C-alpha cells in the first residue's frame, strides 16, 4: 500500500511541475512553444503516476 502512495505523491509533484511549465509567462514565442511541449509531457507523465499509484493502492487494499 505504501508504494501506491509514493507513486501517487510523485505523480502529483510531477504534474504540478508540468503545470508550472505550461502556465508561466515567456517573452520569446519559440521558447514558449518548447516550454508548452515540455510542460504537457511532464504533466502527462505525472498523471500516469497518479493513475497507476491510485490503481496500485486500490488493488492492494
């Protein structure tokens, strides 16, 4: 059950990092597009951890 919580918390932290990349202001358009792509990638990675951690915690109960 502990592994599910760790994966869930890791996913939450990674998702927040991705969201911070998505919504911060940038002056250069090309750099902004790169940050958006990176942000969505990091956010998706975090969501995957949240889903898998929650599933792992639910199944081990």
